[in-house]
C-alpha cells in the first residue's frame, strides 16, 4: 500500500509520523480481520503510543549513563 502524500503531510503536522512505519501492515491486518474503523484507529494510535514510550525509555536510559545495562 502506498501512503498518499497528503496523509503523510497531515501526520507530520500532527506529529504522528511514526504511524507511517506500521501503517501498511495495519491496513492489511484490518482488511483481513474486517476491523471496524474505530478499532483500526485505536490499533494505529496504540502503535504510536508504544513507539513513543519505547523512544522515551531509550532516551532516559541514555541520559542516565548507566555503566551496565540493567533490566
């Protein structure tokens, strides 16, 4: 699936461009699972939340400057 340039522009303006990386897979999944529009939207937005949380964790760990990786 090719993402429309107008959609890319809107997502970037809303600072949601991280959605672009998972969008084709999610669209395919939604079609296969016959998801309703709200369920699809929730799935895509949850991907963005997860991506941001992972990114924030990575930044905080870098700033902490741990000598060893902790779990």
